[in-house]
């Protein structure tokens, strides 16, 4: 059975992607969660991940690190990871790669923290551009392939890549078009996403750098997490 190494569910957007895809596609795996260390987790994560980062998938003695590499590795072994249709698959790969490499303002100003509700101090021009592009991309996929998911009627890897954005929309009160907001609600309602959120809220850990990043961006209006 696969072993999937992840970090705190409250913070780790990168971990969420393969985790939620494997849950949705019912690909069995053993979850191995290592909480973030204060400052840097490189040394502790290096015990299982060559890059010192999460996520990392273990298939026997073979490590596969980086969320995009993990998705492609799974796609070689399991049906349904990418859309079957050539056009939808090409679009889904492009959109996933864009999310993997881009949207830096969205990541920086709205870092994932599942358990809080935040009012941003401001929406920077860079963040506004990221949100406009996100809205454009989501509407394009939904309209072109018919929904309810980004590349058609089935949940695939491209939806997993944007799963952390749904938590950011919920947590920071971000506003997109009606079509995109409905899609975010569809993601949040999935059993796998509800499971991830419930387990994130139950975590007792707080990591100072992640918490400081949150407070630089906005004012915490509500904290739904278990007390540390």
C-alpha cells in the first residue's frame, strides 16, 4: 500500500492535493502526518522526503516527492486521475501546472489556515490579478467542459490542485463570480474535503511562522480550531 507523508492539515495546502485526490478516487494509502517544526522542518522531513518537503508518496521503497510528480505517478497506475478526453486532459494539465507554479500573491496574502475566518487588511493589486485570473480559469473550464468539475462531470487531478483555493475562499471571504463561487462550494461539500477540514480543526498544533503570516495579512474574526 502507498504511504503518503503530509504535514498539518490546517496549513499544508501542498499535502491536501494528493490526499484529496486519492480519497476521491478511492486509491488506498496509509497517511503519515508529521507536524511542522518551529522555524524549519527540513531535517525532520528529510527522514522520508529527499527534498525535505511534503507531500511525499512512498511506493514500497520508492519515494515520489512534489505534488505534481505524485499526481503524474498515480496517473500512470490508476484510471481517472486525468480526464479521458484529450482536449479536457490537455487543459487540465495546463491549469494544474499554472496553479502549481503561479498565483504567488494568493498564496502569500491568503496562506491556507483551514480553521480561521479572516478579514484581509487589503486586497493588493497582485492579489486582485490572481483572483481575476483564477475566476477566468475556473469559468473557462466549467463552461468548456460542462461541469460540475473543472474538466467535466468527473473529479480529476485539476480539481485536487485547486482544492486549497476553496479553503482560502472560505477562510478569507474572497469573492469571485457566481459560477466560480458555486464551484468552490461544490469542492467544500465533498466528503473528502469535509473529512480533511474536520481533522484539521481537531489538530492541537500551532506553528508560529504560519500564524504570524496569517496575522500580517488580516484580522482573525473567528478561530474554529481546538484549543492547543
